[in-house]
C-alpha cells in the first residue's frame, strides 16, 4: 500500500452509521443533513440537452473539451466576474471539481524539490489533503478560527514555511463553515503567494449559492499564478453528471491540460453538451438560491431559538454550529439520530472541527420544516439529560 496514505484516518463514521442503521430499523423517518447532495431535481432542460446529445456511435472525448463549452464558460465567467478568459488556453472542462482538485498536485508537486508543501485551512473538504499526499507533497493544515471568520491567514505564517510551499488552497464560500471572503482578502492572499512564487488555487464551487452579495472570484484579483475550480454540481443540481472547469494562469492551465490525458478523466461529450446548456441559463440558479434561502431561514430561526452559537451563512448550503461547552459533535449527532435526524459531527472535517456540527440543507423545504420541529424536542431532551 502507498505509505503516504497509510497514515490517513478513515472518517470516524462507524458509530454514526450504526446509529443510522438502528434508526432506520426502528422505522423512523430519516432526515439526512449529512452529505452535501441536495435532492432538488436537475432542471428538465438540462436533462433534455443530455439525452439529445447521446450519440449513436460513441467515441473518446478529448481532454481539452468541446470548443463550444469552453467558449460558453468563458462568456459566463466574463459576465459573472468581469474577467475575460481565453477559451483556447485558459479553460479546461473537468469531470466535476473533485477530480480536478485531487489530480492538480500530481502535476505541480516536484517530489525531488525542497518546495513541496501544500497549505490549506482546517476544517476542510478532505480532497486538498488527499491529493497532496497521493502526489508525494507535504500537507500543512492551518487551523481556521471562528474569531477570524474562518479565513486562512497566510500573513500569520512564517516566511520560512512559505518559501517551502508549492501550492496554497483556499475555498470561499467555504465548506464546512459557510464563510465567505471579500475581494480585499483575496487580494491580500494573492499578494503573499505572488511574493513567494506559490501557486494559489481557489476552490470556487459554491460561488453561485449565495444569499447576500455575490461572492468574488480569485481571478478578479489576478491571473498569474492563480487557478480556480468551478462546478455545476451545486449551481445546477448536477452532482451526478460530474461537470466543472478549471481556469486561470495560461501557463499553469496548459501544463495541467498536457498531463491530464494521463488520468483518463475527460468529460463525456454528452455531459459537456448538458453543461453548456446549464452555464447558458441563470434562471434555474436563481430559483435554486430561493429554495436554499427558504431552508436556511428555517434553520437560522431554529438554532437561534435553541440558543446555539452560529453565523447565518451568506453563501453555501451549510450551517456550521457551535455546540454547548463540553459537548462533542459525535455525541450530539448520535443523540439526534434517535429522532431520525442525520448531521455531520465537526470532527469529520479535521482539526478545528471539534465542538461543532455541520448540516447540509439537503432535504426538501417541507422536510426541513418537519425536521426543525423534531429537532427542537431532540435538543431539549439532550440538554435535560445533560443537566
Ligand atoms: C469544497 C468542495 N469542493 C469541491 C467539491 C466537489 O464537487 P464536485 O466534484 O461535485 O464538483 C465539493 C463537494 O462537496 C466541495 O464541498
């Protein structure tokens, strides 16, 4: 087995899975706020575009992707962020953003160099760590703090560390905390990465799920040394299609493109045609934001009523909620399962997650309302038992 990944902990999910099975066996209705895979249907026009594109003769798709999709993405990006992208050299369609994030360090970490550290914030989406380890890089998780709005603060890290760093990952709007970053924050992080010659990667798969102002893209600050990762999964309800794109610095994007053919991850042609239809439409995205907003409001009210400490998310479909002193995420999650409610303990997202839980606004609006009623009782029972 690859020794670099032997040290990885499997998610501490066993106990929770057992409790989930027990709850199901008891015949409880399950309200699953665990995995971030919403249940709203993919808009019919996207499904139709895919079906229409399924060919009689199926041939290998190219890693470079369809020209019409790259041009559509470039148009969308310019309209949304005011940044022009060259569709020939600065955009690659991907099979979702996860694979693109995972494979990136395989191309950009030199295992023979002194400079093979990869910095990312913790708690985090686990793929920055996994991709780095598989590529032979050195992981440098930096704890994100509630008091610092969960922003990764490169200005607080020693320059000796930055000198040995190849890649920095940022992810705003952020999973799991829902934190958002301002343009001035992006400017600051970008400036530091430029100063040290570090590639700055920005996972922007939640920029379209916003409720207040529109979150910015890193490419608004600069392209040199910068790469962004986008996805249709959350924006358009297309998690099962596997479709996203990478864009940014021409040199980095073209080098990445050259080596991506080794991975066998070219996006299927018919998925790319569905993706084109999705990027061309904003109406369905606006509707999805409306649905997530309604769910968000249900839980903002509930958690306020329960006296829990949390920020109402301005973007993403996650709530990151602090538990009362001394309560672990796992203990609380197992208790909620007795009522059929599934949440993710903060520990699942690594260091810095202890004492929090995350919910993903996955069930329908109606189910969210039902779950909120049950949750109130579950929470009151939990607190009564503790006291
Ligand atoms: C922060 C973050 N990045 C990337 C992804 C991957 O998304 P996809 O591969 O579906 O585009 C997810 C999925 O949950 C995520 O939360």
